[in-house]
C-alpha cells in the first residue's frame, strides 16, 4: 500500500491552512504578498490569506505608546 499520496495530501492541506490568521482587538495586521504591501490594514477578527511563503503578516498595535529614554537618567538620592 502506497502512503505517499495521503502524506502529500495532508501536507498540502496543512500548507493551505497556514493562510488562516487572527487579529486581536487591539491590533491591525499588514499583509505583505511576495514582499509588497497588499491592500488596506486588516481589522480585528479571523482572516484567510495566501499560505506561508507567499503572504507574511505583520501585527501592529496602533494605539500603543512607547517611550525611549535618551541621555543620562536622573538619580534620586
């Protein structure tokens, strides 16, 4: 009995399922297809894109504020 057709089918199904991604409520997702920005940012929820290797997903938190300290910090003492 040949098992390779079944294994190939399972591998192809897993690769196609890798296109499913979720965006959290405080995030937006940018999709890059073959290295180029593809469309508008994705809103929160479940989305399906092209499989891994074609699409890459970059999640951003647009309302998050980050602070960088430059220079010497004050020492209280």
